[in-house]
C-alpha cells in the first residue's frame, strides 16, 4: 500500500472516530429500557422516548444498546486497533510482523474498520475490500 493511501485511510478513520466521540459526548446520558417495553429512561430520570406499539420495543433496545457510553467504548477499541495497524504496509506495522497483510501491502483489519464507515462522506470506493 502506498504511504499516501495509508495516510488517507488513517486520516479518514480518525475523523470518523472523532465524530462518533463528539456525538456520544454531546448526549451526556446513559439510556436504559424499562422492561421489554418501548420506554427508554435517561440517566437523569427523564423519559426520553415512549412508543405505544409493542413493535417499538426492539427499537428501544437498539437505542439502549448504542448508548453513548457504549459508543465511547467502541471508539476507544477501534482507536487501539487503528494505532496498532497505523503503519501496516510500510514495513514497520503490526501486519508486517503478523503476516496477515494483503499482497498489495494492504491490511484486512484496516479495511474492515473502513468498511464500517462506507456510507459516510469522504469514503473512497477503492477502499472496499
């Protein structure tokens, strides 16, 4: 992988993680679901959402599962992975020691991290594995 291509991928990933972190920190609440209902309560005790239809309980569960604290944990884990792989394809990175780099010097782990953001502005189609 060309260093400029690697740098573009790293910059893109770092920007996405920073955006995810900013969004999660803005919320400043921890969500919990009331039983199996569609009611979600914020950490300050205020009701955040209530859905009358039982089919909305799955949506409530999804919202709670992607609570800001969980998002921050995922961002931290992805950053750790990203930093371990930051020099893959340069002869000095994790992939070069671990033997899982692509023939073109790319890294399947970085490709997977990138693919999670394929719907975002700035993602390059050529980054698809």
